[in-house]
C-alpha cells in the first residue's frame, strides 16, 4: 500500500510531519461526519430540498466573502495558530449547539443557519492556512510525497467520516452526535499545539520581491491586507496557467457541488432509503478517492503526463450524469467510488503543481484564491439546484444528466487549450523534475 512504502518511510519517521498528518486526519474525520449529520438532520427534520439548499448556501456565502482575506492572513501570520483557532472555534460552537438540542430538543431553522454561517466563516481562514502549511513542515524534495500522503489520508476520512456518522446515527439523539464531532475538532487542535514549523530560506518571488519566511519570528509586512490581496491576485493573473486553473475550478465546482450535495441526500430521501445509505454513498466516494490517491502516488503524480488530466477529468461528467439512473444502492456505490478515484487523480497533481511553481510568500494568497474560485458560485449552485428541484422545473434525473453533460464537455474543451497542454513547461516545475 502506498502509505507504507520505502519512499514514505522517512516521512513517517518524522515526528513533526506525523503530528500534522494526524491532526489533518482527525479534523477531516470531523468534517466528513459533521457534513453528513447536518445534511441528514435538515432533510430528516424538514424534508425539503430548499431547506437543505438554504443551509448549504448560507454556509458558503461567508466562506466566499472571507476566503481571500483568509489567504492574506495565512501569508502574514502563523499558519499553525490559524488552524488551532479555527478548530477550537468549531468545537466550541458545536458544544453550544448540542447543549441547545439537549435543552429544547428542537431548533429553529434560524439557529441551524447560524451554525452553518459560523462554520463557513471559520472555513474561510482554515483552508488557505491548511493548503499552504505543508511546505513549512517538509523539505521541497519531500513535498509531492507529503501532499499525496496527507490528501490520501484525508480521503480515508471521507470513508471513516461517513462510517462514523452512520454509527452516530444509531445514537438517535443529534445532540450526542454533534458533541462527538466537537471532541474530534478539539483533539485535532490539541495535536497541532505540538507542531513545529521550519524557517524557509530567502526567496525571491516572480515579481523580484525578496522575502524571508520565518514562521516563528517573521517581520510583519507593512502593506495593508487589501494591498496584499491585490498583490496576490495580480501575481496569479500574471501566470497564465494559474489563471486557467482558477477559472476551470470555478466552472467545475458550480456544475458539481450543487447536484452532488443537494441531489444525493434528496435521492436517498425520495427512494425512502435510510440515512445509512446516504452515509454509504459518501463513504464510497471517499474510498474511491483513497484508491485514486494511492494510484496517483504510484504514478508519481502523473509528472510528464499532466496534459491527460483533462480527459481523465471528463469521467466526472459521465459519473454525474449516471447518478440520475440509480435505482439500487449498489449502483450508487459503484458510481460514487469511480468519481472518487477520478477526483483524486486530478486534484493531487494540481495541488503539487501549484505549490511548486508559486513563490512561498504568495502561496497562502494563491491557495485562498483557488479556494475562492472553487466556491465562488457554489451558493448559486446550491440555491439553483435546490430551487429547480423544489419547484419541479427539473426532475432529479434531468438535473444530474444536464450538469454531467456540461462537465464532460468542459473537460474535453480544457484538454485542447494550449496553456493547459504545455503546463509542465513552467521553469520551476522543470527544475524540480
């Protein structure tokens, strides 16, 4: 298994990397369990696609608003403490939510929306720091392997998280379920307290701006956050392939996030299947992602063959289109597993590519911009998918078929774009070959 090979053995012996890996896995377990529990709690208690769409939309809006600022914070402040603060906040909020459920047994939809807003806001600061902290823990030559290990292990949580959620659903009391998730976040924050970040050597960005990235004693930048943000956007736009990746991420996630996150629980509800089936589908997606992570690790991140990622990604569109024809749980398990494989095979090489070609003093802002583009129109995707299903302008099958077909077409077009076909010609990428 890829997690335990000769190439990865030196990383496992690195106690500092192990702390980051373990904290990442535990928090990912919590994320996956929380997402399923909240989604099923809304569907089970309200039975409305529009209600679920509202919760997901209000969670994504603050995430969208603060994501770019979160990237600036990741470049200006200690990324470890950003992660710890984010995880601690999630834990505290879920504890209060659980106590409220225990006391009143029912909650007003406004309280659920408030919970979603808080989580969305915290995510805006968590993910840019999380996406840019790995280079501060391992050396450059170990970065591809470390990324693959962490992302593959996080996908393990996409299997274990749903299984945990399925087990927690047997407790019957949602207050107890959310309290367990709160403890998982608290445990992850505790592990990160012992993480040590290394000082990076003097580096010159592409704009020839010398910076010294010492994560313990970095001199505070005199530029304002808004100027830092503008600088990060300008830097990204100056590199054509980065701009292309950002736009592609925006379009792909609009077509993917709404149909999957609204459509799957609605499908399970319509078929009158148990919540455990919904959890199983999510676990299958995670299992496929693990397999994809192992595969891409063995294939060395498809280095030298990344131009084929477009054709591989087109499989996502085919899988989405087929979901509308699911009549038995086993069909959903097969399709979701295949989607997981494809998503990992595409995502991991792009993450390593960005971390390699971007200057370290800009990496937090670039990763936050990528996250921003990934979720930029997801509020519209959530709201649109929920609305179309609620007013019955589209059937569930038509929603999956339409978005899946558009995804397939977009990936095929991306494959023939010159900038995409020559992405591995970047000097920094060649230098690390």
